C-alpha cells in the first residue's frame, strides 16, 4: 500500500476554498489554462502552463452591476461593442 501523507483537515479545507474561489477561466468566453512545452534551441522540452490574462471588471448586465472575471480580449470586445464605461478593479 502507498504511504499515506498526514494532513490536518484545516489546511485541506483552506486550500480547497482558496483554489475553488479563483478559477482561472473567463466568465464570458470560457478561455482557461492550457498546458504545453518550453522548447529550447536544442529542442529540449519542459512542461509549462499558459494562463489567460484575466481582469476583474464591473459590468452592467440587465441594469444590475455585476463583478466578473474577464480575459482582456473580452474586455476589449465589450468596450468596442457597447462604448459604455467598464470599471476595472
């Protein structure tokens, strides 16, 4: 049987709540984390992750202000499409 690692339940609950509260995914288009490789000149490959450029923005949806996590592509699209002020935090 594999060796079991002893962790306190408080640390586990903290880690679950911390990582689940901040998903690395755009709430509009769904763009998220993608995995790939660093490739050197000698073609050595090392694992890496590509993270989306997410910004927390306040947007008016159906007359109600809503804070959303949006990628910069969606922010630019919304600014061009609606020409209304979008407050970025």
